[in-house]
């Protein structure tokens, strides 16, 4: 769905106002003065309201349903929506990590607690605003949700004696279970799926779903998706959480976890030299292969080889 606005050339303030309004509703620009939102009832209504605002400013606006037949594909548009929201999530994650560091600084005074709680409230509000505009289910949301959940636990009085990342209870490895994650797998979900097949539940079945609308069946284990049993906790990605909860202390897996962490969390916490190459390879797999099972299959030789390499004496770190 396209909106093509036109604002009188001499009114710079009006053009800026329109641009900010379009940004605030999550629209992305694909051409000069052509903006895109998904073709849903809510987005159509949003563009209709924006069109009225443009007309009130003395301009014009055309709203139409369209498909690009050259130059820009639907996949390109979806990727740009995801990139825009991931940038928002990355900014939120950075602010949330500052709060976690403050919580790790020792006993909280009443004043400091009140300050941090107010900051968390602002972060939660901003997170909810970004989620409303997250039309492509951007991967950065899990990191933000994990950080905010950890902050909530660390701020609670009963958790004041725990470390900044809390304790993770161990899990028994299932046999032939159903493992559920969001469709459109990227690095963390690909690595988690590989971990399940290689080390946790080789007979398990992987199931790919739409994360926002899926209701799990009894006995299913969800990973790296909102409200999952196995997902981000504090500053740990889902792969790291799974290593901890299933007691996988293999040096090769720990090294892989550091790479997955830096790619997924985008915080360069570990700074392993192999990270850049792994990132490029996984992104290339995701860009060239659509089916989730096929992406995991394509990445499996890479992850197998990295695990074998890091498992050699002295290679893990």
C-alpha cells in the first residue's frame, strides 16, 4: 500500500511535519515522496488520517494499493521494515543494558530505585510503541524483551541478592519433542535449531510458526520467540540460555555461543575474530534461501565445522 504525498514547495516546516508523521506510523520511503505500509485495515486507516493532515497543510496525497514489478521486491520492502525496527530495538537494548549495569552496581537506595523504575517505565512504553510498528516481526525484539524481563526480576526485592543475570534452572533433555520457533529463522534461531538436532534432542521435530499469533500445544517447547520457555534472558541470547539450561558446557559450544551472542545482540561483548565471517555467511544463507528447514540445513556444515575447530585444545579461547 502506497501513500504519495505532495506538500507545497515553499513550506519547509510542513514537509518536515509530514516526514515526521510518516516516520511515527512506521512508514518507509521507497522512492522520492512514496511511502509504504502493509496493506492491512489498520494501516489503510492510518494512511487515510495522514492524508487528511497533509491536505490540511495545503498539500495533496494519493493512496493506492500496488505491487512493484521491477527494482523493488516484496522481500526488499519487508527487509527494510525489519531493518527500521531493528534499529529501534537496538537503541532500546542499549538503554536497557545501562539499567542492568546500574542494578549490578550494588545495593539500591530508595532514590536510585525510583530513578531506575521511572527509566524502565519509559523503556517499556517505547518498546510497546515500537512493537505496534513492527510489521515484519523484527529479530531485535527478543533481546529487548529479555533485557526488560531481567530488569524486572532484578528490581524486585526478593531478587536483590541475585546476580545481574539471575539464575537459570536446569531442564531435562526431551526425547522426540516438538520444538517451536518463529518462521524466517536467522542466526540465533538457526544456531538453536542446530543445537537441538545435534546435542539436545536429535529425534525432535522443528516447527516454524508466526510468533505473534501462535498458541502452543501441550508439551511443545518454544525457543527464541516472545514468551517462549527458552529465549533471551538478560544480556544472554537464546543459544546461550539453552546451553546453560541443558548443562552444555562443551568448550566448542561456549565459543559458538559467544559468536552467536555478538551477532544477535550486536554489542561486541566477546569480540571473537571469527564473528564477522560467520555473520556474513548466515546472512547470505538467509538472503538466498527462503525455507526455514533449508536454511538450517545449509548452515549445519558451517556450525559443525566451527564446533569441531573450537573443540580442539586451546581453540575455544
